[in-house]
């Protein structure tokens, strides 16, 4: 059994999708980032960087519980544990890792900045908005070019690289992008979104996520001084 500490965000959805694709049993433990659950001492023991998702595999290596944070690391671990969606052949494996790292190092951080400055920041700073919207557009081009060469980011097969990237592309309108400008990316996104396991994964804790403006308390918890306190 996997204890999954999560919230319905793009990073959380990565792991939701993997678990639904494989049928690996899991128990959802909500981490409400707008209420500060990520700063609680018990959670910090599992995720030292106070970020979700995180897991505790009750049947970890050696039959002992194993805690792991960072969504990319979790996907690689679960891929190895189940033998699914993470290639073992050297070339295919490292191609998959390359695109997983592209998501972790570029797609997630840069699109996260787009969301922040366009949708959450109290002060709308044109320079910041333009910078990150344009960087998002560049990354969309990179992904679109890759997906014009291969069906999936890692090659011929659907892998954890696709699971990691898809949730970040899904809210393309909020990132100031036009998906029709990227036909290969659009084809890929629609194909993945149609998968029943993906649809189930996107529903995990969906009822807990509220659309619309965030409260002052939520803004403080996620972006204010509370985030930067020494723990």
C-alpha cells in the first residue's frame, strides 16, 4: 500500500495518474497547501522541502516502509517497483529520463512562474508576465517539435515522462498560450487526456480544489513569509 500525500495540483496529478494507470493500491492523505499542511512537522519528516506530493511505501525496499518526496523521483521509484512506464533498456531509459528532467527543470518551474505572475501575484508586473509567457511559448515549441518526431516524449511508448508533463500543459489558457499553434502537442494532449486512468487521476481530491481568487490566508501560506520561515 502506498500512502500518497498530495493535493490536486499538476505535480500531484503526475503521481495520481501513475497509480491509476498501474492499479497499485494507494491511500490518499490530503495536504492542503492553502492551509499550511505542508509545514506540519509530521509531513516535514516525509518531505523535508515541504513540497507535495510525497509517498510512504509501506512495503518498501527490504520490506520496510520507505518515504520519498519529489514527484520525478516518485515516478522513477514507482516505475521500477511496478516494472511499468519506465523503460529498462539503456537508450530508452535515459531518453525517458531526459524528458522527465525537462519537465522537472524547465516545464514545471517556468510554467509555475507563468501561473504565479499572471494569476496569483497581487502586483501585475508586465516584465515578469512577458518573460514567463514567452518562455512558456518557447517550451511549448520544444515539446511540439519533439512530438512531431515521436508519438510520445520518450519515443514510441507512453512513459512517466508523459505523465509528468501532461498536467502542466493541460491549463494552457491560463499560461497565455494557444494550443492550436502547437498541433503535435495538441494531438498528444488529447490522446493522453482520453485515457480512462488519466481521467480518474485528475479526479483525485478534485472536489477539494476551488476555482477563482485565492484568499489572503492562502496567498500568505503559499507565497508569503510563512513559506520562508526556518524550520
